[in-house]
C-alpha cells in the first residue's frame, strides 16, 4: 500500500544546481535555430549562413552530425558547398556546452531520447546526469500512469453501475416482451463481468504502487544527493495514497 510513505522535507534539501541551461545565447544563434525548423535551406541561406555559428548552435542543441549532410544536399542545388571545417569547429564548441552532466540531467528528466553526440571525453559526465534524470522521469511517468489508470477504471465502474441500474429498471417494466428482457439481462451480465475485470485490474495496480513509489523515492534521492534541485511530487503521492485506501 502507498499509505505511510514518508515524503522528504523540502527544507532539508540544499541543491548545488538550481538551474540547468545551454549557457550563452547569441542573436545569430537564435536566428539560426529558427532557420533549422525549415525542411530545407534556401539559396539565400546557403550563400549567407555563418557555418561556424550554425555548427555551434547545432552542437549546443545536441543535434546529430548527419545534419551537415542535409545542409550539403540542400546547398548542392545552388552550387554552394558548406564550410565543413568551420561548421565542425563550431560544432565542437557547441558540444562542450551541451555535453555537461547538468544538461544530461535536464535531457533525461525531460524524457528526451538518448543522443550519441558527445565526444568521448565528455560522454561519461553527460551520461551520468542523463541516467539520473531519466530515472526520475521514468518513475514519475509510471506513477502518473498508475494514477490515471486507477481513476479511469473507477470512473468506468461508476458508469457501468449506473447503466446496470437503468437496465434493471427497464427489465422490470411491463411494457417490454420477454425477448427484450433477456437482452437487458445479457447486457447486465456483460457489464458485471467488465466490472469484475476492472476491480481485478485496480487491485493489481494498487498492489504494485508500493514498489513504484519506492523506485520514485530512490530516483529522487539519488538526484538530490548529486545536488540536483528535484522537487517531490507531493500532490501526486497524496492522490495515490487516497486511491490506495
């Protein structure tokens, strides 16, 4: 059961890292980031882009190196060859910003897919942060899914119980024949079987909540020990306690 789970006191947490970001952002980088949302580069883009800035922006965003091949294909239509050297030098500078442990945590905590873009020297730190954040994300997602499933199942049970009562009243009416009454009884039987299945599903979900809550606390504890300012999902935990009663 979830009842009785202790929620850590927020006042005792002294986070080392209260903000996680990409670092400095230039106006040129912002413009290029907006450009990257386009499907292809235009002729003007290919002729005027600062390839070093584009590479740095791509690196800061953790974009795949395959983007450079896309730029080559786009610009080949206009007989323009991207400055690959400038792009790669800029990209390496950008990856230094992206491939930090703090940013890895942010990526994992937001549920971002794992990106294999970091240089070998930076990958371990980024990966450590990513795994810490991903563990919190996964455990919170599991708890929310359990909460939503239990709420939905109980709501469906209430609806079915109301439908059953309506059909029972209709079956007692003298205005319908035996065939219609039998149809109503068959529908009642089907709905009662569905309620039994839902009750079983709820029982299983509640039985596994203790493990899910424990995993969540462990993930948050691990993140906090590393100094990440990870808030506790107190409202969600309270809702789960009520559902488990």
